[in-house]
C-alpha cells in the first residue's frame, strides 16, 4: 500500500499516522528512538506491508505487471491501490478526502521536528503536489509513476504502467476492493495489539 492507505489505516491517532508515513525511511530498530505512538505507526506500517506482500489478491494484481515491470510491479500496484482508495473514498470515510488530507498535512507541519529527515525533505513536495488528494486522478498517478521512474534512472519504466491500469481497470479495482476489505479487518485487530 502507498501513502494514502497507510495513513487512512492508522485510525484517528495523528502520531500513529506520522509513524506509518515515515516507516519506509526507518531502518531496523531505529524506530525505538521515536515517541511510543510513532513507534506504533512504524510497526503497523511494517505489518501492513507484510500482510500485503503475502496476500493472494495483491499477488494476482502484481503478477499482471510482473513480466513487463519485474520487481517494480509491487510498487506500481501500491500506487494503483491508493488511486482506488482515493477515487472511492466516500465508501471508506464520512470525512471528505480534502478535509482528511488537509488535516494530515497540518499535523505534519505541527510536528515537523519529530519527522525523520527523509519525510521532512519530502513534505514540501507532497503538499505542493497535493499527492494524497490527487491520487484519485489517473493523470496524477501517471505523473507520480514517472517521477518514481526518474529516481530509478528510468530502469523501472513505471511511468508507462498507466497503460495497464487503463487496460485492466475493472480487474484492478475489483481486486483492490476485495483486498482492502480484508486488510482493514486485519489492521483493526492489529491496532488492538500495539
């Protein structure tokens, strides 16, 4: 799952959300230096990634891209799934997506000194491009994937994967919907044990 899903799945605790956002930039036991709820967010992020990578539905989505995009196919599906979450946001929340996103950006600004350097550096770009809100638009997904492709020195070819998103849109959306239902159930239980 990508940024939006990780934040959404964190519940109402801003520090768990922040930890969940930062987690990819935190190695090993580095998380122990953060406040407890941020630690919980990092641990939750890792649990979500483990659940996702092992899930049969996610693997079906990923397999559709594997021949062309290799080990980047999982990263692409993470972004595709965030698109479907943003596009269908009203199915998952009573709060408008724009309000949810703006509240989260404010929380990041208010707690900027707690963020790791990677997240501090990313935040201005995230806010300027309003990534979390704009995931609902296919042209934004394409832009994000081209930027990610640029960081791989164009080895991944991720920027071109919107072709497959459009071609298999119904299949990807159905897979996301079924998978996300199971992921939400898993996370609800996981949050109780943190």
